[in-house]
């Protein structure tokens, strides 16, 4: 069987209407891949796909629904061919301390972030194994290493996603599949704007944020290089990963982290810079 070139993969991206997902889709198409953009917002994802041209197509996907996942893979195959790369990117957050969120809000975060990712991987495994190739890329978060106030359930889902991803990779290590997980820091998306509006989320502003385009470039590079795990930024991310394993260090550091975050958040508010994200391909 003739091997497909590394620069022509069929890529399925979740949460691709805006933000990191849209940026990944655009970067992948620029490199020569074909992309099925999926999102629960049908109108927005259709518009993004139209903007990206003939190597893009769109599908309304509710990541919580196994039948919707199966249809997404079927649509990708009918449009471009079997999916070579799944980028599990979709995620949500409800900001606030755990005691202040409703149980339904906690469930929303778990169902989308954790169960949605698990359902995508579960759908991809037999299909990719049967075709003899596949790459599962999970967009996780630096919160998968850290326990942070204001992120109890969100961070909990990210810890669980990382554990699930690596465990499945070990289970499948003798098969034809590749697994990569990435942990972006705060990224200038609609989610970060949501966090800016809530003072319980100040830790998101304690460090410099990155752009969706920066994350996207690294994701698309990973399609070729297939690293096991990527942290952002490379050095500070490794330090945070180590610190996160020691709760006593986190408790000692959090007052300093929160103070820095409060200062930066207030600077953004005072300067009127509350619109933090731009539409990929649109005006900066």
C-alpha cells in the first residue's frame, strides 16, 4: 500500500469554529492537509470552513454524542478520505470557585472536556487501527499539572485527560497509532476573555499569554514530528510540571501568582484591552 505523504493528511479538528481550533485548521491547510472542521456552533464553523477554501469542510459535532462522532468521521471520509489525524481540541469553562458553580455547570465541564475527548478517542481507535495508521493529538492544558483556585473542575478534567491519553497510548503501543498531547498556557481566545471578566480567574494572567496561531504551528509541526508530550513554554512549562507534583510548593507560590495575575488583569481592564482574541485570517 502506497504511503500517504506527510504533507497531505486528512485532519479532523474539534472546536474549530474559532480560537485554537480554527487556527489549527488554517495552519494545517497552509501546510497542504485537508481538514474537516467540527464545532457545536454549526453556522460559525461553516463560515470558518468557507473562508479556508476547498481543502476545508465543516460538520456540526456535539462531542458529548457518540453518534455525532461517528457521523463526523463518516463525513470526513466521504469528503476527503479516512481520517489520518484527530485533533481533540474542543473544551469549555465555567469560571468561579467550585462552591459557587451549580452541579450542572460542573457536569457541563466534565461532559465536554473529559467525556467528549474520551468519546473522540474511542471512536477513532478502531477506525484508525483498521486502516493501519492514525495520529491522535490531544489539546490539553498546563492546568493538567497544577491545582489552581478558580479552576477546580476545569483543571480536574485536564488532569484526567492527560492520564487517559497516556494510558491509552500505552495500551496501543504495539499498534500503528501515534499519540501526542500538548499543554498550552493561557491563550488569547474567547475563553480567556471569559476569564478576564471573572476575578476568580486571575491566575490565568500571571504569565504572558500566547496566540492561537502559535499553538497551531506547534500542533501542525507535531503531525510530522509526532512528539509524545509538549509543554509551553518549553523551560517554564517543565518547571511548572515538577512544581505541580508538590502541593506544598503550590500553596506557597499561589499568593505570589495571584498577586501577579491581579496586577496584569487590572492593567488590561484599565487600558481597555478586554478584547483579547482575533479571528484567524481576519484583521489583527
